[in-house]
């Protein structure tokens, strides 16, 4: 299934998703890591496909508007190329407000990075349920080691002016932004993968190996039934 190019669809969750893909992939090598293939499908296509079934629209934020045209993905050019994920968030919030992709009673967006190996519906549900009546403006995951994962995360449109101010003042830390607003860090789901993101070729190899091991284990379990 190929995500539609910018159309708003009915979905389990009433907000749009934005995939950040404006980085240089310097740790991955010469190839754009978003195009690294798993099961013969580019990483960014896998993620967009998952999100297209869960959110009302999927948009990629990249350094060029035509960067993923061949994949049929709605893509916006980053307002400040090379300035990190905070600048990508600024672009996403501006688009969500301008296009009214979010229902008036649901002023949230989902932010994801192009290197996520998987993004399950129950994870989004956990973020969404946690945001309800919490007063938070940002909801993210935190793992057992205390590390926060800003993506995937829910971000409220009310933070847009502050995001722009931080970008323009060259204070471009996404973690700094999170600390400046009421936020929730919730425990990573029990099925959070060992390799959640692909930053290097070694990460990709590890993820593929873990997939093979899972398949082998499933086959052995079925054989023992």
C-alpha cells in the first residue's frame, strides 16, 4: 500500500504524522539512510505505510521538496535546512496549522524520524491516551536507562511560537524545548525493539539479524506444537 500524496483520510487517530528526513545521514555512510531497504522496501516507505493506516495524513520534512517524489510521499522542504529536528518540527507545526490537517478539537501532531524501524499502533495509542487531560504539551517515551526518545512523540500546536523563537535564536535542542513545556515522559512499550532506530550500517545489520532470529524462533515454536 502506498500512502496517498497529501490526502486526509479516516484513521484511528485524528492527527497528522510528520516524518523528519532532513538529516545528512553522516553516520550511515554515503547512502541516504531513509532509503536503506528492509524486506525490499525503503525504511521511509515502511514507516509512511504504517503511519498512513493510523493517522489522517503523512508528510515528510526533508531538505528538498522532490527528495522522495519517486516514492509518492508528500514532502515539504525544511524551512531551515541543516538546522536539526527542531527546525523540522517548526515546519511540521506550521503546515498542520496552515492546512488545518488537525481537527479543531485535536491540536496535536505526531512527530517521527525516518530511521525508526517500526512504529506500532499500540505505541501511538499509549501516547494519545497519556495526552488526554494531562495538561502536557509534549508526550514522549523514556526507556529503562532514563533516555528520552523525542520521536515518536506527540507535539501540541500551541508550542509553535516557542519552537520558532528557539530556531531563530540558534537554540536548536529538541530536548531543551521539551524541558521548557509541560511534558510527559512515559515508559517505552514492552515490545519496544532492541534496534529502534537505524543510524549506522551496523544498526541495519543488527535489525535484520533480529528479524531473522524472530522468524526462526516462530518456526521452531510452530514445529513444536
